[in-house]
């Protein structure tokens, strides 16, 4: 018997080899195979079921999460999974949990900031999960500004210990994931004070709970900070609050990879350059960009499949209504997001390479690329996470009313994703960091210092400030070089204009404060250029498979031209293109949508997501949406009884009341 | 003892009479007094407590909602509240519940579509809530396209009854609020079939449940459709699913105000004009616009107050950090939303007037303004709800990490608000309706038919297509007429361009399909012009109170110029303004933000929201945020025990495991 597939016709229409595209999406055949195998492993395991998640109370959800984490760990050991496979497994379990922080922050920070001895002492325990750690940096009153943290670590030379203390309410550690209920240890960031002198913020390994009975150690107050956005979503995580009342730890629990405190209480900077810390930051942020392409592609997959199932209006002679994916309004909202998913995927892949490159350079004491790398990763983190958060909500709206149901998967995906705009650097703060780098680059243009890497185009700014876009017909916009020129010109002109305007202010800082919004917009232009240019580089690679490259070319054009349309004001006011050329781009965009249309379902199939991972009735691979929606509805706890709890107390008395006097 | 007020200094800085502004916001002194009194009534009643709402399981939340509804009804009767007061009370209880549909849809529809007899029979029961009704229109497979509904109502002349039936799974009624667990009756929209002929969709009053024991009547399958976006939020509502298996109702339960079926089964259109139905639509949509200004102002109030509490960076010499509201990036995101709240409030007020005007005209058989009124309400519904949904999420982000906590109130506000973008007309579908009206207007320009009302400016399109903006200095942008001219020119030019481009297609329908995105953008331009012009009309009114009018002028300029900046591409490419003038507008905007800054707290105080209604620790009137956040955290169910449920089963075994072999 053939399996039911309402999308079969859509799949037949595809003009490219979807199996080859799966490999392009995954990055390599090996990555594809691992991902495919682990995803199926998770999907077929009943412990990892998640379709009832949004109905669970906080306590039940949390217990369910602990169960999954324990089971995941058991499977990882049993199957002797590699680190890459283990991390994939946790990814596909798709439920935020303390192990994310243990593996993603606690261990990398000890690796990056601990000295050799510390690594040898702590890492083996952490790898075996004999201790569970979290990363306790932000405080109730202090988020973005790490230098403003209030927690203190005062050296007591008498006992050779640090005294960790929370001097104020606002110094309470607040937000760290895994802290509230699970972690036995925390990396605590605190102001180092020796001999009455404040040496700024450093990291300390602090045990929080007894390894025997899990009770908090003396002087430690710890708990969960309460419900967060959405049902299910991040409520599976015990983001925590933590206060210290003069808690003592041995001196060797300060992370001493970069700075040290001697037995005498002398503070010393190590000869290891401080810039090494940036390596960790690049690592974390490239991971965030990769996650953005996952979350975005997941939402797009759901919205695209359901847009092919859903029909509204346009029935002719009593025939079926039109599939909503055939409407231009739907295409012009959906297809740029589909294209963005691919664009973010490729720039993420490149960032991964950049991380290895910068690591190699740092090891060779070459710090020359650091400012550029830092600006580039900060900017990409900001732009891709903001775009993804907006896109998930847009995909939800593109599913009409049913996108509002938890069973569509989109509300929870949105709620669980949006913190990415805030954690690891608030997106606006990051853009301002990028713009500072841009202004510095512009100011050094005359100095003979040649901009490199993603900022190299600034070296040609004289040309870019004058060049004219040569588009005369709509199809001229299909040329990657034409697009690249326009994006380079826009980015360069916006930066140079900002730099000029800064000169109108009495001092640099006042100018930065007043022009912050313009500066942030210039940073966005720079980052979008990076994404566009990395997509072009991808197209220059050898891409096998029938029609695969052609599809990527179309998606590239959709991505670039839809950005151009969205930011038309930038392009036209800076004189990079004329209004007429803008209209031609728009015209070309419409034609491109028609080219995407027959391939849309296959393009989201290429993400190779299981129905388990998607977690969406609307996004089901087989398109059998309505019977399943109907089935899901009856599972709600409210449907356990026909007459609702509360009827006798609150409904019946209303219906049976004899109202004599009322003004209504 | 003086009450704690961290915002006292901010309040002292205000340059206008906030008490007078409260009256401007409320619309009149009387409206202010009612609103103020009822809000306090609700806030002081422990039954209406809602701070634990997001922690409740679905069943507990639903029961809590029933309890509140019963208590609200009790208070309404006891206090002999007027209809306006009763509706305010339900508004401030702030928890979606079946009575919203009973009062907001069931009763108005019987009033609007029932004949005199039907009104006399059903309304008294409904007013006394001896029956509870809902509005069952949308189906599992059919939302926006009402004409595509599948449920049938077949007339049986033998018994003088209609047989209501759900012929397919997709014909299941789906979404109606209050349907799932509570309503005893429903207004069911179904295809009327007499003598084998389909007469399209009509409304029928159908009893669903026994008034004795609340059990569904024979042939009725009814239940809740399951969890929706967010925790708390709309999950208090029993949105329902409903199937009919040949359910019989008497003939006189078809709503016969507009069409009738005779005893013989003959279908007849009444002499009452069909257009009357539009009156109800205008009523419902003007209410949605009013609700938008409430939701938006609520989010803005929270974000503004917390932006004055929160400090990040910029500490000088160890002093306190800078209030985030002082950053231009924060101002440029927040203040346009503050201005939008006022703009939407005023256009909503005007829509209320428009509704009474159109009602008066309809009663006098004057249908001349209907198309314009319809386009205008549809467009305003679309633009204000989309902007509000985006703004709530932006306000959440403006609160940094803490905006992600349920106790900030913003996640639930977002989740409960977003359906407004979909219900009562999908926002994109509505824009396309507006654009059809615009295209018709353009096509009739030569015919001598003079456009009236909000579209009157099209009568001057010849001038508008050629006029040049005369701004030379930034302050020229402060003149309302300069702004109005630019917005009129932009709207007219975009419509005329669309009309021209439509001619390039072989037929009108193909053109509409292909250019849908451009048409929707033209519609947005038209609607934004309406909002801008109604704000200007408001400024022409007599507005008492020290400095009040001045503040509104500033907010008007912020609203209009921030829109201009956002849509700069439209303004510049259509040649309405030059890039240089766009830059001047931006410059002026920055100065305006500085003028808003000292008044920001007072401007949100003017909304007069109680802490109960705001439901946000971050938005507290007294600004005492951090101690309260800390306090709230401990209320989470997870904090009932120090060692979490699940420790012995799932955490301890991990910590105590002896791992011999693992690849990690």
C-alpha cells in the first residue's frame, strides 16, 4: 500500500535533485548522514515524545525534561556517540535543558579561561557529568554591561580563599540556565578584590549544592526565576536566581588562564594574551548563527507545506479553491524567508570556517584579524537572530488562524527562539559595536592601512561613492556582480555619511550617542552585504546534482532583491540605484517567485526534518493536516469531560438566575 | 509616610497637565470617570486577581475564568451597572471568556440580522443570560472565505424545519470562542438549501446543549480545540469545534432580517437592503481599532516605565549607570510607538463617530458613503492591528531579558493580542480590499464622480502627482500641512502607479494577482494618510490644559516623521520628497525625541492604567521593579521544594554513574 502523501504532486513538480540539496544544506555527505541517523533515532524513541508538551504544568514539564535529559545521556553512553553525534542528539530532542549550558558554556569556559591544572582537575568530572555546571554571569540589575556586575570575590590572604558575596539585591545572579534546580557547580563572574583594590570581573568555580543530597551549601540561596514566554518553550529550563552570603572557595577556583592571584594576594595578568577570550565569543556566536538557520528553516518548512495544503477563495465552477501558496501576497512574504534560511545557512557555514581560521591565527599570536572578525560575528549574530525571530512570527501569520494553535508548533518555536535576540549580546548593542568598527575603518582610510576580509570593500570606497548601477532591464538584476556592487555601494555610502555627520558634533561620544540609530542602520547594511557576498561565494563552489545550483541561484536573487526592496530607501537616497532601477528589481522579484513556486515544497524537504523535530500538525510531511488537527483537539485536558469542571458553580447559576432588577 | 515612588523625579519633570491629558485620552471627562471608577473596582476585588494566571494548568485556568465571569456578572447586577459600565468591567477583568462573544457577537448579530419577532423572542433571554450564545462561522477548512463554508441547512418542507449538517470533516465549525464548553446556543452560518438549490450562506440559531444538564443535544458533537499561543493568554477561552449530524431546528430559527424562507420553502430576499450588514462590520472593526490603541498603550506604558528604571553602561566616576530611556536607540524605537498609541486612539475615536454617521445614513437609505467607509474601516483594522502586534513584541525586546519573564506581562499581552491580525478579516486580505477600492477610485477620476471623505484627496491627484515638497530646513517638517501634503502625494502616486501597471496585464484579475504586493503597499500608504490626517484634525480641536496640546503636537510630528523614515523608499522613489529632505526629517525626528524624553513617563501615566490592569512588574506605577521581580520568582511552583521533583530518578543517577567506556 502506498503511503498517503498529499504533497506527492508538489514533489513531482520539483525541478532539482532534492537528495543532493539535502547534502548541500547539511554541509557535507557525512554531516547529512549523522544528522539523518540521529534525527530518526530521536524521533522513534517514545521517551522523546513532545506533542503534549504545551499542556503540561510547569512542574510536570520540568520533570519530563529531566527525564529526557537522563535518557539522552543514557543513549549517548550506550551508543558510544561521538561529541558531534551527542550534540546532534541533544539538538533533536529539542527541549531546553541544563545540559545545554553544561556542554555549551560551562565546559567551553573552563577550557578557554582555565589554566592547564584547572582543566585537568575539572574537565574530566564535567565530561562524565559527575558535576553539573552552569554559567552565572548576568545579575538582576545587570545584563549587557558585564563591567557593571556587583557580585564580589574578595581575597582573604589569611585562609588563601576568596569570599564570594552578593552585596545588594540587584547583584543576585539572575537568568543562568540550569542554575535554578539542577547545577551542582557554577562559573560565577564577580569583581575580584584583593587588598581593597577592584580588579574588575573574573570567573570563579563555585560549588552550589551538595553532591550527596543536592541541598544548597551554606550561604547559598538558589531558586528558579519563574515562568517565561509561552507554554512549553523555555519553561523546561530552570533559569535561576542565586545569592551568596560570604561563601568561601579555595584560591585555585578562580579561573587563572588569563589572570592570576598569587598566594600573597597579588593580582597578575598572565602572559597569555587577553584576546584569546574572543575565540570563545566567536565560537558561541557562530553557533547562534547556525541555530538561526535551523529555527528559520523549521518555521519556513511548516508555513510552506501548509500553504500548499490550505486553500482559500478563487474557486472556479465549484472546483477546489486556490492553494494559498499560489497567491503573490503569500509568495512575497514566504519566499524571501525561504531564501533567508539558505542564506543564513551558508553564512553560518562560513563563520564556522572563520572560527577555525581565527583559532589558528590566535595560536600563532596573530591578532590582526580580530577586530574584523569580532565585528563580523557580532553583526551576523544580531542580524540573523532578529530576522529569524520576526520570520517565525511571520510564518505563523502565514498559516492563518490555525498557526495560533499550539499544535501548529509555531507559537512554541517563536517563544523558545526570541531570547536569542537578547542573550550573548543584545542585538542593538551589538550593532553599535559593529558601527564603531566601521567608523574606525572609515577614519583610517587615508592612512594607508588596508581594510581586509569582510571590510575589504571599504578600500574601494572612493570608487563605491561614485559608481552608478548599470541596470537597464529587469533581468540585469539577475547578475550577482550587479547586486554585489549595489550592496557594497550602499554599505560604503551609509558608513561614510555617518562618519561625516559625526564630525558635526562637539565630540565623538556625543555624536555616537545622537546618531546611534543611523549608525545601527549602517551596521545592518554592512552585515547584509556580508551575507550576500558569502552566498555568492557559495555559488562559485562546485555544486553537483541536477538543478541544484540553479535553485540556489534563484534563492540568492530572491534573498538579495527582497532585501533591496525592503531597504529601498537606503539604496535610493544614497544614490546607489535610481527609483526606476528599484522598480525593475521589484518586477524581477515577481518573476523569481514564479520560479520558486514549483520547487517550494522540495526546497523545504531538503532541510530533512522529521515530523518529530518539526512538531507541527500543519507542517506534516504527508500534508494530512485536517484530520490530524481534529484528532489533536480532543487530547486537550478540557475535553476529558463533556460538561466542564466549574459548570455547577459558575455556569448553571447564571443560566438559572431570576433577574428582577437590572439596568441592562 | 510618603508612598514609595521611584518615578517621582520623572513625574516632576513633565511639562504638561497630566490630569487633563487623561481626559483627552479617555475621550471625555465622563468616559474618564467611568473608566477610572470601574478600573479601581476591578483592581480592588481579590476574585479578579490575575498574577498567577500563567502558572495555571489549562483546566485550572478555565475554571478560574468561569469563576471570574460569574463574579463579574454578579457585580454587574448588584451594582446595576449600565451597558457601558458593564462592558468596561469586562474589559478591565482582562481575561478572554465566553461572555465576550455572547455580548460582542451573538447579541449584535441577532440585533442586526434577526427580524423583529426574532429579536423579541431571543434578545430578552440573551440579555438575562438565560441562554449563552456564540458565533459559529469559521470551519476547519474555511476561514477568510465565508462563501466557501460547507455546513448545510436544508429545508424540509414536510416538517417545516431546517436540517443542519456537517457533510465533511473540513466543514466542522472550528475556532468560535465560548463554543467548546459553555455556550448553550450558537449562531451557525451554513449554506441554505431549499428544493435542491443552494442560496449561499445564512445564519441560524441552533441550541447546542440542554439547559438542564448542559449535555450536548442529540446529533451535536462539541469540544475545545486545544491549547493556543502562550501561557494564560487566550487559553482561558474555550474556542470550540462543532459537528452536526442532521440536527433539526424550526424554520423560524433562520435569521430572517435580510432573507426569508417561506412555509412552502420559497427563498426570498427581504426589502431591507443587504448593505445593512455592513453597519455591524463597521461597528466590530471600530471596536478592534479602539482595542488596538489599548493594547499598544499598555505595552508602551510598561516599556517606558521600565526604561526609566533600568540602567546600563555609561557610569561616570562610579556613579549610577545611564537610564536606558536616555539612549537614542531606545528612544527611536520606543517613542514612535508611544506616538502611535495616541494616533490610534484618535483615529479610533473618529471611527466611532463614523459608525454613528453611517448608521444614521443607512437608516435614511443613503448608501453613498458605504464603499469609502468600508475601505477605511477595513484598512484601519489591518494597519492598526499589525502595527500593534509588532509594537508589543518590540516593547518586550525594549525591556531586555526581563521582558521575557511572564511577570513582565508582555509575553501574555503579545500572545493574547496577535489573533487580532487574523480574526474579523485577515490583515492582508483586507488591504487587498482597500486597494480594489483605490483602483476603482482612480479609474473613475475622469468621470466627474468626485471622491469624498477619506478618499477626497484623490480628487486633487493631478496636483498631487506634480507637487514638490518645499522643505528646506529640518524645522519645516514641523508644519502639519507639509506633512499632510507629503503623505497625500505618496498615497496618490502609489495608487496611480499601481493603476498604470495594472494596464500592462491582459486582464484586470491577472493584474490584481500579479501586483498584489504593490497594491497592498499602496493601501498601507492610503491608511497611514488617514491616521495622519485624523491626528491633525484632533490638533485643530480645542484642547484645554497646560501644555497638553503642545505634547500632542510633538507626538504628531514623531508619529508622522517616523513613518516617513520607515517608508522612505516610498516617499523618495515616488518623487514626493528628495533624499535631502528625507535626511532633514530624520534630523528633526532626533530633536523631537529629546522633547518627548522629559514627558515620557507622564505621557504613559495619562493612560491611567492600574497596576492590576497592566499586570506587569516592570510597568509598576511606583517603579519598584527589582524587589518585586525577586519576590515573584519564589512563587513559581518549581520553588515549592529546594530539591526538585525528579532529582532521585533523573539527576542523582547521572551524578553517581560510573562511566567506564565512552567516546566523549
